[in-house]
C-alpha cells in the first residue's frame, strides 16, 4: 500500500511539472505575446490552478457500507 501511495504522489508531481513546462512552452510562442494571447494563457493557468486547489485533496476511500439497525429489516 505504501508503494501505491508513493506512486500517486509521484504521478501528481509529474503532472504538475508537465503542466508548468507546457505553460512555459506556450508563453514563448509569438502569438502568446499579444494581449489576447496573454489573456488566454492567464485564463488557462487560472483554470489549471483552480482545479488543483479545488480537487487536489479529493480522496475516494474504499470502505464497507455500514447498515443501520433500521435498514436490516428491509433485507
């Protein structure tokens, strides 16, 4: 289980670095240096940043479904 956790952490870090390198590559393009390109690049980076902030800590933990005493008479 520890290896899977390290793999997930590495995957997220690699994805973040890849996105930053991609944004830097887009920023060096001639079209990105116009006012419209700067605004588009800013909007894209804001979208990516908000995605990491809002959904970066979301966890889906597998767990057994607990039945309450009230639901046992239905089964």
